[in-house]
């Protein structure tokens, strides 16, 4: 009889599929086929017992009753396999040739009763306990009796059945838990703690990534709003600057005069008007440049947006400063020489407000840049010196907290 790579024969295949006619035909041709085990040590009877094919198991046992004692590489008999299922007739059929098979242990010291209890097969446990040869207090290599295992599964009915049959705990039975069981429990506890910590770390990482994503989205939205606002302000300044040149005080020359041309401003030769004209023009063209850039360039990356916003922001500062100077210079013409103190008043108030505002913004920008450099140096120091990592981390957190709580100019 030929075998495949796993050492399975046609009899194994027929038994697994429950084809009793084929099984009988093959056994009649050669009864020794039932003794051939696969690479994992399982015989045809192991397969039939696990799959619940009762007629196949009967046919094999009729040819060789001793095959019920054959074990696989895990040390398990066909009965160990059968008690994992729900077929009580199969269990009875495997015990019938020789009830001593009930006491056989696998490599872990588990009897069929241990396995049935561990799998929570209450009906199978009842069936096994009905045999006189059953050892209800057998102890496996982990120091567990079937009752110890049943207590773990917390199935009340099974616990009651075992206790009625005289089952006891290993400590009550006079056999304390072995060192192997204690080691197994310790390893299990450590494994549980490690898995719990890994799970918490993953959850924390997920929350941090989620928060970082939201913060990044807020930053991008803030940059977009700032860019849009800068565009609107640039248009407004350009509009005001453009209109101001055509609505100057004193209007224009409408009739021919010596030294003047038609359409010329009556105050064109005044020094204050020349100053107004220069700074108004600067404010106009700076604002127009910002509008051209904003309507021509589409920036996707966040870093590029910040750089663009930094440049545009500084240009808008200049435009605001220049339009303020243009306004102040024009006040000296509007109020006249007799009320010049009003122009001086406007100059003092305007200069104070604008210089204070722009100076404060410059201070914020410079301080922010210095703190960024300081944080960068701290991180570099952390990577170069492990001994100072904890102190540097605390300093970094302090600076980061200050950085996050304070507003700064773009």
C-alpha cells in the first residue's frame, strides 16, 4: 500500500471520510494497514475517533483490539481523541475491549478524564465515570486533578458530578501542586501582564496618533485661515491705496495756471504730499504683490505653507506701516498750518500704536525662534548624552509647555 508525504494511506482517507465499505474492503485485503501511523503518530483509529465515525472504529477494533492502546506523538490514544467530541457511543466502543485504556496518560500526564473535563464535555465525563476502572483523582504533570480543571472552567454541573464520584483537589488528595505547575502559573501571569502592557501601549499610541492628527489638522486650518485673511487684507489695502491717490485734499487744477498743468494736484509740490505719494505707492504695490502670489501659487505641504505665510505676513506688516505713514503725512496738509498740532497728535498716536504692535510681533517671532533653537539643542544633547536624558527631558517638557501655551506671531 502506497503512502503520501504525511505517510497517510488510502485507509486513512477512507476512515476520515467515513466510507465504511471502502474501509472494510481495505482491511479485508490487508488487516495490517490499521497499524500504519501517519507522521504525527495517529493511526486510522485516531482519525475515526476524532471524526466520530463509529462504524469505522468498530471495523478497525474487530481486526485488532490492541490498536486502541497505540499513541501518537503527543502520547494520546484514540480515546483521548474521542473524549474531545460528543459521541458517547464512540467512547464506550473504545473502552469496551480493555477498560485499562482509561488510565493511560499523554505526554502531559492527562488521562481521558482530564481531557474531557478540560473540553467541558459534561456528558462524556458522566460516561467515563460510569466505568469502575476510572481513576477520578488522577494527577497530571501540572499537579491537577480533573476537579482542579473543572474548578477552572467553573461549570457547576461538572463540578457536582465529579464531587459525587469522589473527586478531590490535588492539595486535598495529598499531592500538592508540582514545581512545574507553579512555574507554568508564574509564566502565565507574566505573559498576561506583558500582553496587558502591550495592549495599553498600543491603545496609548493610537490615542496619541489620533490627537496628533487632530492637532495637525487644526494647524493646517489655522494656516489656511491666516492665508485667506492675508489675501483679504491685501486687497483692502490695495483698494484704499489706489483710491487715495485720486481723492487728495485740495482736488486738482481745472483751469490753466502758471506753473501748473491741468489735472495736477494742487498740493503736488508739498513735501508732505510727496511723502504720502511714495509710501502710498509702496503700500499699493506690496499689497498687489501679495494678491498675485496668493492667487497664483497653490501650496500643499504644511511646511511650505508656513514659509509662504511667514513671508506674506512680513510684507503685510510693511504695507500696514506704509499706509499709516501715508495717512499721517497727509494729515499735515488737511489740517493746515494753524491746526498743525492735530497732525502732530495723529503722528504720535499712530507711531506709538504701529511701532508698539509691530515691535511686539518682532519680539514674539525672535523669542519663538530662540526657544525653538534651544529645544533643538536640548534634543541633540539627549541623543549625545544618555546620563543627562532625564533632566533634559524635564527641561524639554517645560519649554514645550511654555511654547504650547503662548501665542506667537507668524
